[in-house]
């Protein structure tokens, strides 16, 4: 398979014992490392990358087992992934502090990295992040503690109609991307190799929450917590409408609670985006949250 078909831009680099896909640019200010949610790819953030690359040093990457990176057994612990992040930064020659942008499960990775390596973190931008107090704010049906993990992760069988709905939702999310990027990324998302990954990466969510609980406090750095209160057809496939409303209401209370516990938190709620598509459809919101680490870039 040629490089142009395999991935539209970026390169695979040796990181520890594996090869990982990455794309980075610029040399201004603290590097900005993007940590996608479960099953998501670095290029899902291409529109944010494009907005900030002239004024910052954005780094997109695919975790092992996702996107165009080398496969790995899933799920993994927070420490396994944050060790990978340390190795990635070393491979890229990044020695300065970094701004971490973490979405959903990626938000848990960002928080754990900050717990373990507080002196390396300049800023946290957490987008609908997984958080140790999640179950305290959710109805029983949506608590991770109610779901037992399995040692043999398999994607539940979905009818063809459901898969078509997921594809349509993702096509909508990637509509604002350059065609030569959006189409290739969408195809990779829907491929047999990568479609199950979003389910597999989160199978040990209860363990991940406990890792965060035992990990200590976050450093006193600026934190943005961005949440989406819209919904999409993909979400409604897995969560009934009534429960989805309770989930959003509960997560809003959770993120407000987190903000009250930290002195340097800004809360941003985005009504015209969903949990899954916020990084793709509102890159301006994420770019503005990163803006304070970018010289000569005025926050909108």
C-alpha cells in the first residue's frame, strides 16, 4: 500500500518498541499535544492543527493500536499510555513543557500525565474528559462501575443499519475537512481494523478511574474544561434519548464541580456540538482555549 493511500500526511516514527503515526509543525511557544478519545485519531484534530500551526507547535499522533500506528493489545492502563507519551516527546526532541489537549478518554490520559509529570505540563485543555468522579454524577445505567470488563474484548454485533448511521454521523463531522484528508480518515475509522477500537480502548474504564483516584492532585496550571451539550445519531444508537439527557446534565454538573476545586479553571459549554464530533465541528473553540500559550494570537 502506498504512503498516499495509507495516510494523507504525517509520518510514522520509532517510539520505544513501536512505530507511531505523528504530524507536527511550527516552533513557537510550548508544544501542544493532542490526545484523542477512545478510537479517535490524531487527524480528527486537523482543523484545530491548521488554525494554530502558524503560532504554535501542534503535535498530532495516533496512540498504539489506533489510526495508522502499530497495533497493540487493548485495553491499556493510563500509565502504559503516559509512558508512551514520554517516549513520543523524547523521540520528537521535545524537552520543554507541553500543553495537553485531551478529549474523553484522552482527557484521562492528559490528567494522568499531569499527575505523574507535573513539571512538564504548561496547560490542560480537557474536552468532555473522563474523570474519576464520573459515576458520582451519573444514573446507575451509565456508571462504569456497573459494567464488568471482559478479558476477551469484542465489539457488539451491530446491524448494517446502525453501521450506516454511524458512517453518516461521521461524514457530517468531517464535512469541513479538506476532501483529501477527510475521506481517507473516515475510511480508516470505518475499516475492520479500527472500527472496534473505540469499544476496546475503554473496556477497563473502571480501572482507569481508580488509577486517577490514586494518582494524586493536578498541578496548578491553567485548565480549560470544554463540554458539548448537543447530541447526534451515533450517540442515540447506544444510549436512549432520556438517559442521554441525564448523561449530559450529569456531566455538566461534574465539570462545574471540578472547576470549583481548582483555582485556574475556565469552563466552556458548546451547545451546537456533540461529545463525539466537537473536535471536528468546533475547532475554533479548542484553538481559542489553546491560544494563551501562543504568542501574538488573540483568543476569540
